[in-house]
């Protein structure tokens, strides 16, 4: 919805509410009695955020979604710095098609086709990356954004 | 004595009208001063008359066109009043810079209150939404420019001010999306991420001298910027025709301290 057609309630639903929810999630994880022991077999705790790539490039009609996404990415970076090795956190940026059921923003960022085709499959392509992020051997990745959209978004 | 490196009458913004929220002091006043010296009529929109009135009077004493109007950006009615009165009284609106921000709580997330976030969100994200919607018809009429003030903290995250970083990042995301949406209307939307010696930063350095030393140490150009002469020209650029094909971008103006884009 164009921002000029978006009343304050719709704006809150698209932008502000997701950020408030994200703050709540971060507080809940940070408030756990034992954030995690990076030296234990299970390793540190992991917090993985799933966002549309809209957060990276912005899309007409989805200004609030993009704003919230960038805000949550910054929150993840701040939490990564605050939590250190006790809880790592990573953003997975996926094709908007997977999150918006066809009613979302375009993921056609480039004049080129997605390098691996798109938009990917939640079970085989995205869930496996969540597994990877959660693996105890993954203990040196935090605060970053991993783009899992089949190679559409290739900017830094 | 005016030691500015910006020559008065340079004229890159002759005949243009700019509205700057939070324009009564600090970065906002620096941007307004630079734009006025380039020929723009500037409206300083801020809450405190004892600051904003004086700032506008000082600019007028320099021979510049500057006005102060009270505006609390958490109130859409006040934003609407200042935007529409600016366009009506000065004949047009070419550039709106949303710089105002309230809420600078520092510390880890668990120490931040819901009120801290509410103040930040109201003056950053929500005010960006309100300013944009209200200014849209005027900016469309002039092929104008919307500029939001953000921060490198929004790009690299902050464990000291996580919610501030979140709010500033959200404004940057807002600008990217709105640039795509408003491009067909001929309106450009960009961000400036500055570090400059404002009264607030000077106060913080007075309280903690090592802060100034650390800031300079991470800055390749070796000094903290000046709001008028270092950050101001970027606002002049984004408000004027020189940037007519630039939109959706963030210009980091910090002497090279942040180089992550």
C-alpha cells in the first residue's frame, strides 16, 4: 500500500508493531537466566531473525515493512555486540515471496535473473540455514545478515 | 567574524524553500545555515522558541531569509500547520529535512524502558511517516527532496544505544522504500548520517574527554566535523539540482569514521 494511502493504524501494523515485537523478543532472550554457555556441548544460544530482502533495498508500496526490517537488523547488530559469545544472533533475509504469499513486494532487484532461481523453498532452502545457524559448530557468526534468496540480492 | 568556508550568495539554492525540523540548534541549525547561505529561505521548526527564535534572528542578522515556527513533531497537526504555512507563506516547499529526535537513553536493552522506545519511535519513525505524507503534495509540486537524518549506529548497531540505532536504521529503511515509491512523482528521498560537533556532543565530551579522543582517533580526516561547513554542504547538495538523479541513498558525513557502505 502506498504510504499516502496508509492510515496510522496500517502504518503501525506494517512498521511499528513488528519493531516493538522484536524488542520484546530480544528482551525475552536477553532476560533468560542462562543466556548460554559457549563452552558447553550445546554451545551458545542462537537467535535467528527471518526478514524479507525488502529490508535491504526498500520497495514501493512496502515502506513500513522495509523500515521495520532495517530497524530489526540494527537491533540484531546491537544485541550481537551486547550478548557476545553467550548468544549469537543472525538475520536471514529471504525472498519476500516466501513471507507474503504472493501479495508482497517484488524481489526483482537486479536486471539479472536470480543466480540460483527463486524464490526458494522454506523447508529445503531456508530451514536448512536455520539449522546451520543453530549448529553448535557455528560459533563465530553473529550480528550479520545472511541473504538466502537464490542470488537476487548480491549487493554488499 | 564569519569564518565559514561557504561563501554567501553562492546561490545553489536561490529561490528555494526548505523546512528543517529540529532546526533551532545543533545539526539542524547547521544544515539550515548552510542552505540559507546558498540562497534558500529556511524555516526552523522546533519546540523551544527561546532557542529557535534566537537562531532565526541570528541568521536574519546575517542577511539571510530564516524563520522560526513552533513544531512538536509528535503532533501531526503541528507538522501539518508548519508544512502548509511554509508553502503558503513562502510560496513553495522544495526540501523538508526531518532532523528532530527525542530520546537518547543509553545502556543495554534491558535497562531501556518502553517510554524510551516510545519517545524515539514517535520522533523518528512516526514523525518521518507524518512529515512525508503531509509534505508530499508540496514536494511533488516542486520536484522536491525529502532528507532524513540517520546515523552510522543504524548501520553498524550499538550495544550502548541499541534502540537509538534501531530507530535510525528504520528511518534509513523508510527512505529506501519511499525513494522507490516517490520516484515517479519526481521526489527524491535520501539520508544523511553525520558526526559533528554539536552542543550536545560538546557536552558529552566535556563530561568524558576520552570520547572526543576516541572519535578523532577513528576518523581518518582527523577531526570532528562542523555542522555548518562539513555537514551543511551535503544538505545543500541533496536539496538542490546537483543531486537530481540521487535518491534512496545514505551519505555518511563523518570524516570517514564509518566506511561500511
